[in-house]
C-alpha cells in the first residue's frame, strides 16, 4: 500500500470523527470565545473546515510561500456553512492525496517567507504534521469548547463523558 493510501485511509476515518465535532457546535454560540486571545468557536471550526484541501494542494509544490499568519480568521454565519466547507475540503483531499507518489512523499518540501525558510520537511511530513496532526490539535480545542458550551462531546478514540466508544 502506498503512503498516500495509508494517509488517505487515516484522513477518511478521522474526517468522520471531526465532522461529528463540527455538527455539535450550537449555531447560537459561533461567536463565543474561551478567552480574549482565543479564536471564537466559529473561527476555530471554520479554520478546521477550510484547511484540509489547501494544505493537501500546498503539499504538491516543492516550495510554498508562507501565508500571512496574522490575518484575522473569518467568522462563519452558521454551522451549515462550516459543514459545507468541510465536506468540500474532504472531497478535495480525496481527489488530491492519491496523486502523490511514494517518491514524491520522500522529497523535500519547503515553506518560505522571501528567502527565509519557515518549514522544511519531506512531503510526507506536510501530510502528517500540517494536515493530520493539525486537525487533531484543533479538534481537541473544539472538544474543550463544546464542553464549556454545554454541548455533548463526541467519542473520538474511546468514550467521551457523553458517549460510549461507538457513539452511543
């Protein structure tokens, strides 16, 4: 099995769990913030929904220009908007990821700001760290937000305080 197939299998499995987390966000709490320095729950969720496709696309080039990390995040209008965006990005990952060969996975990838190297790693690292681990990191944040908002937290790798391991 190719590395892309392994990553895609993990992504598809985890995307189902991530979608459950996104579905649990109360529509009337999208602007809620845990702290003044934190993203709102809506900003966090839309960020999670928006990055999978572009990150996969970003991994296809050898050198990628660093984005402006200080740019304010968009505030979504609804959970439906977040879910639509997420579903579109899941489709994009499913289309793009299988096109990356094992040879390409082992080649170096770089993010630069001008001449300054911000990140450099094998392309497989972009998929592992920037696509997958980034998702898990933010999903953990979202789980805390859901708990603080009184929403039910879905089971992920075992039971949550609200669900058994199978989601019951």
